């Protein structure tokens, strides 16, 4: 298969998947409660300057020490 055929087949698969997903309805108050969690809960800690700098450097738009974004844009 060439890259065009692969892209076309991938699009078909995604379209088929989304068609199936559209037929599923969820309660708007849906919550997932797991009996087993694979991540240990730990105590929170204050952010360090190093963490703050790394966090801000990862942001696309920032102003001094604040991230500038619209809701849902920064994922």
C-alpha cells in the first residue's frame, strides 16, 4: 500500500468508528468509579520555581507568569 491508500483506509476506519460512537448515548451525569486505581494517591506539594518555569515554558502563549488561553484551547 502506498501512503495515499494508507491515509484513505485510516480515514475510513476513523469514519466508521465515529459513526458507531454517535449511536452511543451517555447520561450527562456520567461518572467513572473504579474499584482499583493504578496510581497511588500522594500528598500534594507546593510548586517550585523550577516547576513553574518548566510549566510556563511549555505554554504557547504567556505573559510574565500567566498562561494566556481560551477554555479548551490548551490541551
